[in-house]
C-alpha cells in the first residue's frame, strides 16, 4: 500500500466522520424542535402570573412561562435528570 493510498483513506474517513457528525447534529436539533411548544404564547406566566413580554412571546412562540420561571424550570430538569 502506497503512502498516498493511506492519506486518501484517512481523508475519506475524516469526511465520512464529518458527515455522520452533521447528521447526528441535525437529528438532535430536530428532536429538540419537536419538544418545543408551538401555537400562541400566553400573555401571563403559568407559574407566577407575571406578564410575559411581547418580545418573548414573539421570539419563543408557544411560551407559557416568563424567562425567570423558564430558567428555574430548566435548572430543575437538569438537576433531576429529566
């Protein structure tokens, strides 16, 4: 086997690995998007009752909590593992 063949195989394997990594990333993003709420956002936070700013409702369609409550909820999920 010539050294050029070895270099070609390494390059080819690197390209395949990069394609697989991109596919895995695309799948992870699709799964994350599927879990995101959709539809109209609430005007008041489900958790504390505070007003949800219009900018947040536009940026995060389907949001049900203010930023503070959403952050607390996400931290609890990370700590509890779900």
